[in-house]
C-alpha cells in the first residue's frame, strides 16, 4: 500500500527525493493540498504563502541537493524570525512586524535545503493566551500551547516537521494533546538567535514531528554534525526507569493508565525497567520554575507591558507583575534549588539511561480559551534536561495520550536513540 506523500516523515521524504522516487514539488503540492483542505477548520497557520512555497519547491526540483533536508517542507512557530514573512509573537502589538533577517535555526534549515511552508500560531508571547488553533482530533478541544500551530500542523499532516519552543511545557504538552512527538533538547543546545526571548535560562528551541527519527536528522543539521549510526539494542537494552514524580496524584486516571501501559510495553519486549522514587526536594521544583520564569520575563518584557498595557493580555500582565514582585534573593534561591536538584539528577542517571514520566495531566481539555496545565514539564524544563514526548493510544474521549522520556543533560543523542527505539515498540502495540 502506497503511503501518501503528506503522511511521510521528514526523514522518508528526504530519502525519497534523494533516491529519485519523488520530487520537492510533488511533496510540496501534497502538503499544500492538505492545508487547503484542513486549514480553515484547524487554524494552524498565521501566515502562509503557498505560491512562494511552491515556487521554491519547483526550483529545488532542478537543483543538486543542498543538504540533508533537500526538498523537505517545514513550519515555523511565529516567535521565530523570518525575513520574508511576518513574525508577530502572537500579539496584535507586533502585527506585520518584519525582521530584517532569518533566525539562525531557519537559515540553517534553508541552507540544508528545507522549504518553509509558513508561520504557525503561537500563544501570545509564547505564554498562555491562545490563538485560533484547534485540536485536529476534535476541533472543540485545545491543541495545547504555546507551540499550538506547530503541533496541530504536524498532527494533521500539513507539515512533517515544525519548529517550536519551550519555557515551561510548550513543546511537550501540545505534542501530548495532538498525538505527535516533540524534542526539547538540553537547554542551550540550539542557537536562539532570532527567537523571541521569554525567560532565557528556560527558553529552548525544539521540534515537533510524527517520528522521533526526524529529530535525529534535524539535530544533525542544526548542530552541523554527522548523522549518528543507530545503536543496536538487541543485545544491550537501555534501562528505562519510571519516575512518578511529585504531581502523580494531580493527573487524571487516563494519565496514570498510559504511563503504566508504556511500562508494560517495555517489559513485554524485555526492556530493562525499574522505578525510581523522586527525591523529596523535587516537590519544590515546579514553584521554583514559576519564580525563575516570572523574574526573567519581567526583566525582558516589563517595559513593554508598562508602555502598552492595554494591548497585553491579563495572563501575560500577571506573569510580569509576579516577576516584578519577586526579589533577587527569591530568584537566586530558586536557581540554587535547581542546582541542588541537578546534582541529584546526576546520581539518578547512574542507575538508568532514561526516565519515563507523565507528559500532560490527561487528554486535551475541552474549549479553546485555554491551553491546559503545564504541570508535568515545568520541573524538567527548570533542570534544563533533554525530553522527548511520544504518543501512546488514546483516552476515554478518543483524544491522544502520551508519555515523555527524560535524558541526562547533554546526552541528547543517546536519548533520541532510545526514543526512536521506544517509539518503534509503541507502534507495534495494538
């Protein structure tokens, strides 16, 4: 059975173009047709130039491959600068803002031959006020945020690969709600030049896709490194340990069920598994993340809020106020707590290769006036660890569920290899 082009992964599209089995223009036409059929309902894009995308794809038909992503379409979260498309940060205050250059990540993708589809919807300033995007699985439910449009575009087969970002849970939560994969690398791994800052010690550029092998390809492009060989886990299985975490009781029954189901899948395939209790200190990390996020956001955006208060949402204004009320001592105490917890994390990863943890409280909530609770990613983002969200089945309302894998800091390649392998096991699960 032939898989339609817009259902292929970015890695497979690149391979098919390289092998002469398809062309960039055929790939682009398939994705633009999908967008034409579904965008009015889903609302994933805030700016789309189909004619320009097709023009670039036709030009690529006649070019020698420029790099690993030659002819691959991709979408760009609208806090990431593009010189030929507006970058509006999800705010009317910056309507039709036109940067004079591309963000570093966009330019690297272009140099590798990838072709931009357009800019995807973000929540206002990558925080809480949602845009127009609906969950493709049920248009009455949120897609999550803040990388709302990127997650929805990938989930609905409008794009095989999309840039997003995370400061609290803005990659992992929408991936969980939309049933796709997300990669949040070790903080600082990818260049943030040209990406709107929110809280610099937390801000991380990341990616959404339907297959984690696409993250391996994209990471090689973004870091200028060679594609790694896929490890063989047939002899030496990775050791994956469950950590329920301090907020286990705050999740839904379906959240607890999907985490338990994921562990059963791993055990059924003779993966080495275990369970590690979270250190008591971890119960303080979510509040510490909120302190750090508010304090840093206030230093960057406080002036804008003071000058343009009428154009700022109550949600974002409250974040800035909370940060302005936070003392330097409170901020430094939160960072010290982070560092203390990271020392514990180093010890935890002497006992396992990856942690399996919840990715969201449950299925995507009903309604489009909020984006859900970032509870299950805040502490991991504070700790600056690499994370991969993977979908697994659905809940009682038929909406996607998933888990996330956490790796050791700066061991992103190892985590991605494990995630690719685990995703393969999940795909075999009825």
